[in-house]
C-alpha cells in the first residue's frame, strides 16, 4: 500500500512538473554575433579605427623607412664605406627597435580600447536582453550554449532592440 501511495505522489509531482515546464520559456543569445553585428558594436569599431588611424599610419611610415633603409643597405653595400655601412646598420637597428616598441604599444592600447568599448556594448546588450525577457515573459535566457535551437534563439531580437535603442539615443543626443 505504501508503495502505491509513493507511486501516486510521484506521478502527481511529475504531472505537475510537466504542466509547469510547458509554461517555461527559454531563450538563447549568441553574444559573439551581437558584439559583431549590432549597431553599437559597429559604431564602436569605427570609433576605435578612427581613434587609432593616426598611430597606424605612423607605424606604416616607419615600416616603409625601415624597408627602404634595408634595401639601400643591400643595394649599396659595396659602394658604402665601412663607417657609413655601420652607421646605416645602427640606424636600421634603432628604427626596428623603435618600430617593434610602437607596434607592441599600439596592440596593447588597441586591445585595451576594444575591451572598454565591447564592455559598454555588452552592458547595453544585457539591458536589451533583460528588457526582452521581461516584455516577452522569458523564464531563462542563456548567452553561452554549445547548441542552440533556432526556435529559441533571440539574437536577432537583441540586435534589433540595440539598433532601435541606439537610434533613440542618437536622436536624444542631436536635440
């Protein structure tokens, strides 16, 4: 008799759980795609490109100088005096050391700025996700998933929400 009661209680609990699970809404967001395709992410990328374009041009200019100096050394090695040759080699070495330092600093600063800008975009994305979750009554939204069924993928909604909120922010800024 006790086994029958336990089985009945278990069946009731499972039945209640299944009924409750039918109302449970889950969504999944591809965060990488949001950080790649959303309007705020693209604006951040353009802002960073503009911010670092001057330094990038300076590095390219130094690279050309080093290449030209290397070519000169190879081409005119027989006609240059030993002292001139050593001076040009020292100049090339100093240029290369400076170039490597500038490239390293450029990469470090660029990565830092990208991380700063992506953190802002991610914060906006999280607010958009929360807004969508509340509006559409989601119980759970995951941002990292090994597999996502397209039926529960809400990435497009998040990107669209970010785009519309960015337009609203831009119109507020212009007033």
